[in-house]
């Protein structure tokens, strides 16, 4: 890994930790704040809302500045409000802190994706982007379980203190190791918003929000799936989540290499087909424990393998507004998170089994495939292939 990509990976580590550790800390936060668990769950929604709003807003506000300054500014906001989360005196203060902690999330990954592609060797743009997302996968593998354990056995506030410390370390390495790349003039706000007049932009957003939502329909309800259908003991769920996290680490690098070797739109379509098949297999075979574990690893790998191909696809599509496009993709990921969890919960409310959410997820993945096929057909009809546009947009530096 290039030294210049390490600060981006560190940023992904901190962001991934603060996003996913909340799920495990909800009972501890509820107890400490003297609120109900559903009320504590509002902290997760508040963070997600911050991501969706902050991704396009902060990119637009900072577009004329050099990327290094943008990333440092975003990480300052991230660090400050995670620190505030650790000291929040009331539920309302924590709710606000989580919202403002989420604002830099999508913008950091959006700007970072463009920076990574500019720093990459020729033909390895997606692999460079996957190095940034490696931080997120390592967070799920290591720091999220550690942060959850710290919150359970000591104090949940310490976990957010750890995240703030990671933010400080990231700031140090951003300052020391990230090259001072020149600002790319992406035009005024009105001209940047022209990307939304491009049907390909909306197809990529739909691929992201609908297709990846399928995996969130699975992972949001993985604990009751494993305990009620696969019949694992409750205390083994944390270990199963580590297995899924390891799958994410492997899948992230595979996705990056596939997007560099093959057309990114076709890569997305292929991964979504694999996702639909895997989720369907989970529905039918999760009662067999060894098979359930194998499928958990595969589903974890597919859950993040799409990240780099989708980002490189959007960067090539959002000509003249690459950072905005990449940031919007991150917002779409979080929409997929919420949509998958909501739709996946509907069959449970209707009284169906704990493996029923994965069928919803499989249908969402198929929806993503359909949008990807439409995109591929549109690209084939273009005078200049999309893949060429991607290459030209990220290799001239």
C-alpha cells in the first residue's frame, strides 16, 4: 500500500467504527442515559441522516479548496463531535452530536475516493479506492467488537473517546503523508448539479440504494437469524460477526481488483447476482450450521465488494463533479442501509420466520441487477464507452 493512502484508510477505520459500533452499544447507552432502547436507536437514525445531508452539502461547500484541506477539515468535524459524543450530558446532546458526527462521513469517502484515484498507479484506481474502504472493513473485523466490549464492561463513553483518538491520529497522518494535490475546479454549484440531469447518475444511485439495501436486509437481522434458525447460542453471535467482518476485508480487495480488470458496471451486476444467490441460499440452508457460517462469510464479502466498483463507476459518470458524485454515492449507501432494514423487517412484523428478511434482500439485489443491466445497455449505445470515460477521468494526474 502506498504511504499516501494510509491516512485515507485510517479515516475509514474511524468512520466505520463510529457508524457500526452504535448497534452494539444501544443497551448500554439506554441504561446510562435512562432512556428506552428504541429511543437510543434514534442515535443511529440521527447519524444516518447526517451522512445523507452532509455528503452532497459539504462537498459543494468545499469544492474550491485543495483536497488535503477538505479532508483535514472534515476530519476535524468528525473528531470534535465524536469527542462531544463521549461527554454528552443528555440524550438530546448525544442526538445532535451523532448527527454532526455523520455529516463528514459521506463527504470524506467521496473526496477520498477521488483523491485515491488520483494517487493510484495507472490501471489500479479501484484498488486504491478499496484501500480506503479497507479501514471500514478492519473496523468491522476488530474495532467494532472491541468498542462494544469496552462499552459493555466499562463505559460506552470510552468507545467514542477511542473513535475521537483515531480521528486525532488520522489528522496527524493526513497532514504528514497526504500529498498537497491541487484543487480541481469543478465549476459552480449550478454546473455541478448538472450531473443529476444524466440518467446514468440516477441509475448508479438506484443500483447503490436498492442493490446494496439487500445486504442490509440480511445483516440487520443476523442475530435472530443465527440464534433462532441456525440454532447458535447467543454468546456466539459476536464471533459470527467477526467472521462476517473478515469476509468484508477479503471482499473489499476482491471488488477493487475486479473493477480494475473488468468493466465496473458489469462488475457491479455480477456481484449483485452473486448477492441474490447467496441470500437465497441463506434462506434455504441457514438451518445447517456449517453451511450457515460459510454463507455468512460470503455475504460479508459481497457486502463491501461493491464499494470500489460503484465509486469508480460514479467518478467516471460525474464528469466535472466527481467529488459530488462520489459523495452522493455514499449517501445512497446509507439510504440502502435504512431501506434494507425497514423492508427486511416487514415480513417479521407479519409473523414470518427470522430467515424471511433475506428473501426481501434477495429481491432487492435482483432489483439492483436490473438497474445495472439498464446502465450497461445505455453504455453500449454511447459513442464513447463508459469504461474509457472512467479511465480518462482518473489517470491524467
